[in-house]
């Protein structure tokens, strides 16, 4: 950055970032060197370069809105970062300095006990996040630091929410089954218990009706018919059990494949060094072909990154 900007412009930018952090979080040393400070530094460096390229300087006279074009570009570049921080914080007065960080153990987080899961699994506001990414893509200023955060959060959002919908879906055999948790043999046993219960209730209904509509000595015929229906249904369901087991296993393997594809993509983003946009795009394409559906802004953002050199 110092090679491209005059020293005084760089000092002005750093002072601008410092004032921004203080105004948002007060005199917090951690905030300056945390996620928020790092992201602000990245996007304002890119904004300063863009401003210089457009012929704007930090010492230009202020416009009627109270700031010059240089400051305006720094502010505009910081807006998506501020909005993303707000999505994952308690409010604008949150002073933790956190924005978004890569998660290492998504599946373990999702599988945690409910009392722990609430603290481990982020609360994603899909609409707001996609709007923030959209505004960033539409803006004139891009930075590798912001690219990485937005790609990471979009992948994590889909991964967490899909994994939660699969692994933590409520499961009541026969009545409200979860495909991931279905056990066809257990379902068959439960089905027979329910079938026997329904048969008993049916017989009880006929017994009550016999008090008014027909002689009680006819009940043995009702019992014989209900017993015959029970065994016929049990035999038929037993014949169909292998095909149902195969179908359930196929669906479970498909869900496991989706989770594995999503996990592979997210693990590829766990790097402190530069990330290849082409590699990530290829993983997205591969998982999409397998059936995974990613948020639409992720595809657009990756296309934008590829058009700007393909690294983030």
C-alpha cells in the first residue's frame, strides 16, 4: 500500500480507520486488531487506491454533505462490513470487535446437545446476509479480506442450516419420520404395533355397536376379519420391506454425500494464506452437480472474484 499511496495519504487512512473503530467500539485495543479492524483496514486500503485512481485526495475540500469524495469512498467501502458485524452481534453498541470467523467443527457444533448448540451454532439471518453480499458485489470497492469473509459466511450459512435440518430433524416413526433417522426394520415393528392397536380399537367399536345394532354373538366374525386383515397387511408390508430399506438407504447416502461435499468446500476455506477462486469455484460446481444448492449470491461473488484475478 505504501508503494502506491503517498505517506500522508496512508497516515490519513489509518487515522480514519482509528476514528471509525473508536466511534463504533470505543478505546478497545482488541477491536483495533480483531476481525473488525482487519476488515476495515482491507477495504479502506482498496478504497484509498480507488479514490487516488479516480483523482480524489484526502485533502480535497469537503462537499456540501460535509465530507470529500475520498472520505465518502472510505465510508462506502466500510458499510457492508458494519452491516455484517451487526447481523452477528447483539446490536450496534456491541463492542466485541467480532464480525465473522471461520468455524472448524460445523458437524460437531450441530450435533451438540440443545443447551450447548445455542451457543455454538451462529444465528444466520439469510435475507440480511444475502442483501449485504449483494450490496458489496454492486459496490466499486473490493478487497481480498472482505471477499474471504463473505464467501466463508455464505458457505457456512448453507452448511450449518442444511446440517441442522438433516441431523436435528424431529423423528417420530411412521407418523413424522426423519429420512436421516429412519430405521426401516424398527418402522416395520412400530407399524405392526399401530396396526394391532387400530384393529383393537376397531373391534371395540364393533363391540359397542353390538349393544344396539346387531347380536353380540356375531363379534367373532368381526374379530376373524380384523385378524385376517392384520396378517395380510403384515405380510404385504414384510414383502415391501426390502425395497423400502433400499430406498431409505439410498436417500441417506445422498444426504451423507451432500454433507460431505459441503464439508469439503468449507474446509477448503480454512486457510491463513491466499485462496484460489478457481479451486473454490470448482468445488462449488462439483457439489452443485451432486445436488447441493448454494445461495445464489455465492455464485455471483465467485464470478466477480474470478474476474478480478481469482485470489482472495
